[in-house]
C-alpha cells in the first residue's frame, strides 16, 4: 500500500495545486478549523486517498496558510482518525484496518438504530417531517445517480442518506460524531474503488426504510435498518479484508 502511494506522489502534486481554488474559502480570518474542513472534504472525496502523504510545503503554499496553522489542522484530522503521523516520514491519510471497520459498523448500529427508535410511534412534529424529507431527497439522489451510472455520486447520496437517519435524533453532537464515523467509512470505500458494488444493491432497501418512516412505522424502519447494516458490514468487511491482504 505504501509503495503504491509513493508512485502516486507526482499525481498528488496536481491535486494539491487544485487546493489554490479553495483559498477563498478561508477568508481573512484563516483558522486551523477551516483548513481542516477543506482537507476533510478533499480526503473524503478521494482527492487524497488512503496511504497518500500530505506535503506541508505544497498544501500550505496552495492554501496560503502558515506551517503552524497547517500542523494544527493536521492534528485535528489525526484526532478524527483521518490522518496518521509517521515518525521521520510525515503525515499520511490513514489506511483503516479491518478491526476499525468492524468497530465503525458497531457504532453505526448503535447510533443509527437508536435515532430511528427514539422517534417513537408518532405522530411526529415538523422537525421530524423535514428530516424525513431530507432522507427522501437523498434516496432520490441515489436513484438518479444509479440511473445515470454516476457511481461516486451514488456513494455520496448513500452517505447523505445515513447522515439523514442520524439527524432524526435532533442532536448536533450525534451529527458531529457520525460525521467522523462516516468520513472514516469513506476511506474504506476509496480503497475498494467500487462504489457500485457496495451501494447500488442497497438502493431498494433505502427506499423501503424511508417509506416506513413516511408511514410512521418506526419499528419496521428500525428492523429494516438493522438488517441493512448487518448485511452491509458482512459484505464490506469480507471484501475489505481480502483487498488489504492483497496490498
């Protein structure tokens, strides 16, 4: 994995240069948090794939920020488990382990199912209605992406679907927790590099879950979601373990 990343260093230079377009997002009050937001998006979108080394000089120059600011941003993303610091080598995008992946799904089952369960049988208020509408929009976006064979867009729509499920809890802290968990999960998908295989089969199940929520049948929605996550974990963990073993 490390050897393959080294071969792609030249390609990373081009991707780093594209960060110059993000400089305007920093505004006058450049902060480590804003730099971290930009890099987090780039990492989860796959511009910097797992195993890639992040150059302080190149990225700092592209964004126009100081080395200290960039290092603080790296520290924040390391805390989020998206980056890892290797002594005398630098900072790299983290390669998730199979054990990490199992734990990610453990957290997802606890949080996502609890978010649905916490709704109760209803009737539900406007906030829940709006949240379910956002989930429905994510499902429609996934279906449209599948129809047009835009597999990365399908992956993004699926992540938004699960973010919408968590948003049912109405908890900013839970939303923040799952943002990090789902960002880690995207590192796994970037290694697999086959979003169609791991997302397309679940489109129908996404639709079933949102329809149960729209009908107010939260018990059924939770059962469907739990089965969904268990099947997804089993499929992805097996394939990921094989991919990591192959290097």
